[in-house]
């Protein structure tokens, strides 16, 4: 019984003692952090006409209701070839006249079978001997500019938007463009090395001979096939793919560096069909605005989803460390250690959230089916998850699994370099789709939600049902404001995301430099001082340090005496209880 009396006594003291004790730490007020300049979620730079369904030079182009759709003139050139479109259409693009040439209907089925594709190699966010700032810039998020090397369609114009705007022209971007050809086509891929380091092209998973007809290597591997393409030189790779599917292409020179730097892209071999003029390039991936005949037999739309990662040490510290190619080569080949690397940037189609909202949305309709071709161009396994849906995996690495082996699930694992074809079904049955709305999709590896460790960022994007987009292609979100994500301050870690969630600013930053008078308790009230300055105030007098010391000493003596004379206290309390009960 005595232990119970002691517990009751100590519990009572624990409740009473804090009433006479002051707070150990008084709290300053929350400071107001300015959000900084906000970018428009979607500007008026793009013509609204580009979003509409239309026909250009006889090519039917699907609607693309995102903020920044592809230029319809580019799509026409990608489908017909730069040699088959009108001069007016060609002049609306920045493509070279020989960027894509198509000819020779060899099988008489109404479409060209000899395709010549010309690629250049360009650098984004790199250094120039003439400038200290990055040139030919490409932002993956507000103010975030890692350096990349990419394959790009051959262009005839400036690499930047103008003499005064360093932003890269739309054809020069991450990721390297998706390339499409038809099964059985004779394809010449001409790589013109316009970069300052050696490069090559490896056709990963694509049916190609080891040697070409001229006796040259055709596999893109310097150690086994042929010498690398030196700066200023070119190399033609010749293929005639027999099997359709979603494949891959990348540089095979120092692949541990060149692939992560951006020299990689999706390569699609479409099934052979009559009158099948395929869209040879899908710059920036995303929606294929002129799907193939075979795709349209089953699906309303088609999307290429290219996931990539980047290590800040490689993409910023090393890639921009010098203007001398010899020094860059030394640091890449002799100093950089990928086994110590950590991915800092996570991108979908070359962008991180919130920029993914401008161009990498998937538009859905109830009952519609959409084809997704996904490639993991990153360095770790990707866990593809689409909210509100359970898509069905139909092909792995370009090979049809067969209907009996199709897998429907809500998380699909994709290893590096692997490709996965998914069927996204808008049937509202609680399995394939949970219904209309705005549904997030992303890599469910949690660090992929971030941009240089700041969340939410990374490769997040959205599946948006029809009716949930405004006239500019921005989702009609029902949650928090997206404004902070469109500021540089947020990604610099200077703006507290939850600061303005409530009028108390209870989750803002404490203002440690504020002029305030410490209070008696830890709960602060806000008052406005002279000149509108925000200060903290408390009612009641604040005891001095000596007063606190004496109070603490007395309480310590009291606790000691209670412990020493605990037996007498037990007897006294027990006697009181016995007398009360009798």
C-alpha cells in the first residue's frame, strides 16, 4: 500500500510544482519571409492555337491541352520529313533542311521506308570562354540549372532563343529526343559530333548488325566495334529493325559519365502498317501528337515518359569547372568516382516539379485507354506509381508479354535502362480507375520527390481528366497554392513552405533577431510596436535570475526532504486514511 501512497503523492506534486516554475525557454515571434518573385504558372508565350487539333501539310495532329505543347510545324516535319513539307512549314521550325529525310516506299504500302536521321551533340548550362554565367540555359525547375549533354535534331538556327536570351531553343533540351521508326525501315542515323569530347551511339535493344555494309563497326562500343566519334567528325549507323518495341539509345563512351550527363533517349520501333507515317522525333518526350496507325488501333493517346537523375557534383561542380576540354576530360575520367555519387535531381522528361505541370501531364477521359512508354534513364530502380489507377504492364524491354502474362498493379518496378509499356485504362471500376479527378503520378522512391533535397519536387506529375484543365492547360487544383513552387527562393531553401497556412504563422520561422521582452510563460502574444514593427509581449512580471535560482533551490530541498522522510510521510498519510475509513 505504501508504494501506492507514494505514487499518488508524487503524481500530485508533479501537477502542482509546474504552476510555480517559469518556462525554461521563451519563444520569439514568427518572422515574415517574403516569397520572392513568382513565375506565371503558364505564360502567354505559347500561341493557344498550338494546343488545338489540326492538320499541317496533310498531317493530322492531335490536340495537346498542356501549357507548353509542341509546335505543330515541328510535328509535321517529324512525320513527313524535312524534305516533304512546304517551305513555309519548314521556316516555322528551326530544323536543318536535311534533319530528317524520308523516301522510297519499298514495300508499296503508302509510307516511306528509307529514313535518314541527323543528330548533333550539344551542351546545356555549360561554360563558354566568353561568359561567366551558364550559356544555352535549360532550367529543370525555377533557377535550377545542372549541366547536360544531349543528342538533338540537326538545327539550322541559333542554339538560343535570341542574341539576348540565353535560353536554349526548344529543339535543344533534356531529354534527348524519342526516336521513332517503323518495323522493316532502312534507317541511317548520322551522328555529327559537335561537342568537344569523343562520343558514340549504341542502339540498346534495337535490332542492328554488328558491322555495317561498308565494314565499319555498328555497335557504338569503342573497345569492340569502332573508334569513338572525335569532335568535328561524324558516323553513320545503319539498321533495319525486324522487331517492334520500346527500346533505348545512348552514348557508349565512358558510359558511367556520358549516360547520366544526358546522352540517352527512348527509341521506338513501331509495328508495320499500311500508310504508317510515324513521328520520327518526339522532342522532350511527353505526348506523341501523331501516334502510329498500330497505336491508334487500341489507344486514344500515347505518351513517352523518360525518367532521369543527376548528381550535382558531376552536373555542376565538374561539368562547369573549366573551359579547357583537357581539364574536363581529366576530371571526368581520372577524378570523378561514380561509386561515391548521390543523385540530387530527379526529372521526368527533363523537368522537375513544378515545371512538369507545364508539359508532362497525362490527359485522360472516362473509358479511354492511353499507352505509356516508360524508360528508366536514372541510376537506381524506379517505382512507378499512379494515384487513382492500377495500370497494366503489357511489354517489358519492348517485348510483348502476351495477354496471359499482363500484370495489373499500382506500383511497377523498373530497373535502370529498362523500358516498360503500360496501358492506362480510364474505366471507372475501382480497379483500373477510381474515377475522374486530378491524380498524381511519380517514382515512389521517396527521395525522387525532391529537387536537391527540397520537397515536394523531383519527378512528380499528374494524370488529369478532361474538364479539370483550364484554358491554358493548368490543372484546376483543389488544394494548396502552387505559387511558392514557382519561386527561386523556395528551391534555395529560404522560404518556409507552411509559413502562411494560418494567421498565427505557427509553422513559420522564429525571428531570433526580433526586439521583444521575454515573457513569464512560453505562450507569446503578438503586438505591433512603433512604426508597425512586430514585437513580442507578455503580461506579468518576469522574475530575475536570482529569483529563479532561489526558487529552484527551495524546490530541490523540498524534494530531498520528501525522499528522506518518506517512511514518516507514509505512516502519517496511512493514519489519516485509516481514521477516515473508520
